[in-house]
C-alpha cells in the first residue's frame, strides 16, 4: 500500500480543521502545524509527524474514526492518533496510560503539551483559563513522566 505523504496529511488536516479556532481565536491549524514541527524537532519519525497533524482530528470531530481506519496511513500513525484521542468522561490517568502504552505517542503528546503550555499562547487567555490550563498541562506532564515545561 502506498501511504499518504506528509504534505497530503497536512492538506487533509488543514481542510478538516478549516474554520476552527483555538481558545484564543487563532486558526486551529496553527496548533497542528506547531505540534508537527515540535514532533519533527524532537526527532520524530514521519509516522509521528503525520500523527502530529492529525492528533486532534477525531476528538474535534474534524474526521471520523472510520476515516482514520480506512486512511492510507501506517498502523503506527493510526495507533498514535487513536491513543491521543480523549474519550468522553475519560480520567486523565487512563488517557496517560494509553499514551504510554502506544509506541511513538509520548513524543507527539510532548510536542502537543509544549505548544499548549507556551507562555505566549497562554498570555492570550484570561487569567482564570490560563491558570486552569497550566495546572491541567502540568498534571498531564507528571502523569506521563515528562519534565516541567
């Protein structure tokens, strides 16, 4: 099977998330690009970089689980995207355990947390939201055994 190229994955992710914004009102695709870049900068393989582009697609209803199952992507990429997709009502400990149990997922999550915790990005939020998210990201890094940002 011929897999989608990273450029094709990027195009799919950008189209799927078109019109979505983050909590600061910025285009959501900026976050996806940052996670893909952060994954690459941390030495991530192509399969992990592709997962960086797609890491929120299922959770945000931008793409379906059926799309992911049928996509021309390596099983590694599909597994990482699935691992990074939070389930409704799922405890953070269960989410972290799934990430740790999935080869390659931790590096992508580390890039995700790094961008989410970026002080410049948090500065765009109201103080209460920034404090809540900072605590949430700190707890997830602890559950994953990652150093503080």
